[in-house]
C-alpha cells in the first residue's frame, strides 16, 4: 500500500522560512523511475506544481519559486523535504506531495499517481 | 511555460449524461497529458495519463483522447460520485503545468 503524508507548520509569518516534510511508504526513492513532487493549491484556485526530486538526485523547480525553494530527500527514512524561504501571504495554500512516475524510455514524467492528503499553510503576521 | 486552457470552466449536468471537457495546450505536448479529479477538501486523484491510458482501478466510463495541442476527457455516463473538479496537466516539459480546472456540478 502506497501512502504519503505531509507535515509542517500551519502558520508562518511573512519573511520566515517554511519547511515541509513528505513521509511516504510503499515505495522507495532508490528505485529507477520514481520521484516525489510538491504541488500547492491556494484557496479556491487551481493546482500549481512547485518542485520534484528523482531517484537519481535530479531536481526540478518551478520558476515561480524564484530560487526560494530547495527540495531534498532522505532515502533511508523515506522522506522528502521542501524548504521555502522568504514566505509571503501569496504562498498561502494547501501543499501536497505526490509520487511521480518517470518513464526512462521516453525521458518524460508519466504522471503523479499517489498523493498525500495535503497540509494547509497560512502566511500571515 | 506551456499554458493549458480548459473549457468549459464550469459545467452543469445530470446523472446519466455524457460530458466532455477540452484541454488545449499553448504548444505541442505530444501525448504527455494527464487528467485528475478533485473533490472538495480532498487530494487530486489520477484518472488518465499519456492522454488516453486509464489508471488502474478507474472506472471504464472515464476516457481521454488527443495529441499535440488539443485533448478531450469524457465521462460516458455521469454518476453521482463524479461531480467534482477536473484538471488537465502537461508533462511534456518543465515547468509542469495544470489547467485552470473544470467544475462539474449538478
């Protein structure tokens, strides 16, 4: 059974740093073709992809992060951590992590097949 | 960035109806497109990937087609549990992007 769960603070102040942890089970980031990504959704708005890290340490970021974000993995503990600096009220959203399937035959991402339940983060003073 | 435009943004339908949602990409994305369903307060659920491959465990009433810049998603016979918001997602190139969503209501 594959599960993912996000954890982190529910409230951060503007300019502070947000650290979110995705703890997963049922798969390993040692396996070829596997990644974990972060996606966020502001209240009442659409989904926005933020970042992804793959089994081979490749990392990709959305330009919207403007170099504020870093994604890392702890393969032994089945965790992926997203750190975002200089948080702003516009970063208020529900943050999801998801397993990412990468097709090494086509060299493209296939899909985001399993998602965590999401964690709500509010940025406010 | 590749922009995805879904139409319609809102749709009203009834149980048993056949509904189709269109997703247009701002440039050619081949078949690297997925569709997700999201219910209020819940995480998105993968329904379709590679434009037309139905994810394991997803009912056969859901289908997808298209390639290049125009894609469609169809529910052949709406069930009560299908009323939700649907998103397309392009996986052809980074940054990965989503459409703005189509809200399907009774």
